[in-house]
C-alpha cells in the first residue's frame, strides 16, 4: 500500500527539476521558460498599445489645456481682488475718496501688483476713479481675458469678465460676471 501512495503522489505533482533535452540543454517549466523566451512582441500587440496610448493622450491633452487656461484666469482674478483691496486702502488713507486710485498708486501701496505686461503674468491694464467710485481692470497673461472690479457710488461692487480675443474665456462666452 505504501508503494501505491508514492506512485500516486509522483503522478499528481509535476517535477520541478529541470529536464535535459536530447541536445543537452536544460529547460524549465512555468515562469522560467518565459524569461528565456526572446520572441518579442507581435505587430498586432504593438499596434494595440500605440492605439491605447493615443486614445489616452487624446483625452488628457485637451483636459490639461483647459486647466491651464483656468489657472491663468484664476491668477488674473486674484490680482483683481488684490487691486480692489489696495484701492480700498488708498481710499481709507484719503478720507474715503477714491480719486487717487490709479495704476501707479496701486503699485506704490502694494508693490506685488503688476502694472505692465511681461508675457507670463496678469497685470492691471486700466483704472478709472472719482471721489465715490473706481474701476480696476486686470488682463490675463495669455488669452487676453479682462477681469474688472468696479465700485459704484452707492457702495456696491460688480465683477465682470470680457473675452475680446477668444470670445469664450468668460464661462464659455464673450462676457460674464464672476
């Protein structure tokens, strides 16, 4: 009976030892065989991989470009908010009058406010002011979108966006509020 059991175990479990072929080469079964295989990839396999990479690139590139445009607009909006805060500081220093709000004064009070284009950063492109109101316009570095913050004589604040070049930079349209 014991001899039968050993024969049964030998037939059920394949040998893990390498086998020698007639030419004397040793071959292993399973994973070891794949390591020594030098066939390479078929043309069809390579074409499928190229197709998959192309589809992923077609999806990712437009999404990335859209995010970059949004980041440029956010930078311009941030500068407009800084200019608004600085305009309020100027008015506080001048007994509540906004008459001195202009690009030079904004930059004098807050040196981080850019007032000239440099090709990569948003900048204050226009200002208007009177004793009771002001308007500050910031132009985005790329795309040319213009973000304006205006204070009305009644104390209200409006925020508008104009997209004179691309016609779609302001929430998908030529103009909008933000």
